[in-house]
């Protein structure tokens, strides 16, 4: 039974008893009866006032409880003129102010963190208490090439993506750097935060490819410029001295003149080879920013076929071109992109050597260009190093071509991959800007 009901029942019972006694006085003494009736009336008025004074704080407390249940921290109470009650209301109002300020602060902090996570270039994946996918920011969607709505609620081991598979055995607090196809570099980290007293795990995926490429480029540019300066100066001086020595040929014995000239020719040719060697490295440093213009990529690929036709015919390698469009317009530097394609195709027919097939596939829907060769493929240990600056798996190779490919495609904003599929080697360029 509620306190309010008990109070009303008690007051009602008291006044009923008083009324019964008052009726007993009616036959004995009318003056006493009249006095008792006035007393009962006064008691009723006083009881109503006491009831209001008693029940109003209870109503206020009930209203305060309901507002707290509804998380409505805007309701405050005015003083009621009762000292004890006013003190209670003052404490309540202070508590409400503090809770409202705290909620505003938390909402602002949550909004800030939400915007920060959404804008972060680092992929963030949040798991729920059952290790199922609970949240994912746009950077993670881009890295996984999948929208959150399609994989929400899945466990990590149910998501078929190489990056996610690398995260499965990642221990909490552990950081790991992984390389994909020797081209892309990622940093993985697993940690947790407290949510309602329980640990919630999250995974950070950061792409380091572009940062590492820039650091590598700055390093080898400095070395190449220094080497080029020193070697070119030395070569010029040595060649000049060699030509000066030729003037003394006539002063030698006739039998020694041919040997002397031959020695000078050997030194001069070696210097020229060294000069050409350094020029190849300098070309990588001097790659200009792409001068982009709109071209039809289909036409460019057909012209590439014309350029390599003689070499492919000599090696008995067939050329096949597959496309789903007669026209594929794209903004790029045609001279630089042509150099990339020629380098890739050169690597393809050198890998095949004799009797094979090169297939060029242009997919306009997926915006991908794939150059596939039927060569023996690439070993995993070589693949992981293939696009390291100036790395070459060839005996006399300098790794210039692959470095140029990487620099030009990166300058265009194109990503690329190298993979072995069904006995073929695929070099794929993703033509949608990264």
C-alpha cells in the first residue's frame, strides 16, 4: 500500500470516529454538538493542509525519479517554502546540473571521437563482446574493399580478406608489419577499451606503402645524385686524359702502338659504360610529374602491340587483347604510362622466353588493366622483394625498370598488384584513383 493511501485512510478513520462521537452529543447537549462539528471542520481543513504539505514533496520526488529514468536532466524544482524540503530540492537541482553538464561533455566527446575515427586514414575495426564485427570506419572499408553493412556481425574468421586473415593470430597489444605481394606494406595492431565494465577489442590497420616509398625515394635520390656528380666528374677527367695520351702514340715503337691504342679504347669504353650505368639511375630520380591529358586507353594498348610485335614474333609468343569496351577514356601521361606498359610487357616476354602467350585484359567496369603471361611464375621469396628499389632477380639486372614502374604509377595515384593465378602471372593496374 502506498504511503499516500495509508495517510488518507488514517485521516478518514479518525474523522469518522469523531463524527460518531459528535452525533452522540446531539441528544445530550446541542452546544457541545455544535462545538464538536466546528472542531471536526477545523480538523478536516488542517488535515487537507497537512496532506498537501506531506504529499507535495512526494510528488516532487516522484517527478524527479521519472525525469531521471527518462534521462531528462532539464527539469528543476522551485523552492516550496519548507526549509527541509528546500534543502533537498537544492541538492537535487545541483545534481541535475552536474549530470546535464556531464552528459553534454560526454556527447561532445563522443561526437568528436566519432568524427575523428571517421576522418582517420587508419582503418579501425571494433569487435563486440562475442568478437563479432560491431563497427568499422570508412578507411577500413576502403582497405577491405567492403562496406560495413555487408559484413556487420560476422566473426573475423568468416571474412575472406588477406588483411583480416593476418589479424586472426594477432595477440592483444601486439604490433605487426606485413607486406602484401612485395608492394603494399601494412601495420597491424590489436588492443581493447572498456565498455560498460567489459573489454571490447579493436584492430588498427595502417597502410605504410606511400610513406615508406617516399622515405626510400628521398634516401636513394640523395645517394644517386652524389654518386652521379662524383662519377661524371671523374669520367670526364679520365676520358680527357686518355685522349691526351693518344698524342704520344707516334712516339712509341710501332709494335707497341696497337696495344697502347687498344688499352686506351678499353678504358674509354669502360668509362662510357659506367656513364651509361649512372644515367640509368639518374633517370629514376629525374622522373617528372605526370603531364596528364585525356586519352583512349584502348588506342594506346593497340599501339603498344605494334611496338612489341616484332620481338614477340621472334620469340614465338602470341598476343591477345581482351576488352569489354571500344573506348576507355582516362586522364594520364601517355608517354610515362607507355613506358610502364613496355617495361611490364618486356618482363613478361623475358619470363616466357620462347613460345607462350601474353594476354592484355582491360575491364572498364572494374577499371582494371591486367597483363598476364604464361611464364614460369615468380617465387615467393623473389615476389616479396621485387618492388624494392633497384632489386632485380636477373643476373645482370639493375632493377631500374621495376623502380620506374612503381614511381610512375604512384605519381599517377594508381595502385597495382602482382599475383600468380592458375599458372599465370598477372600484373594488374587499378585505374580508379587511390
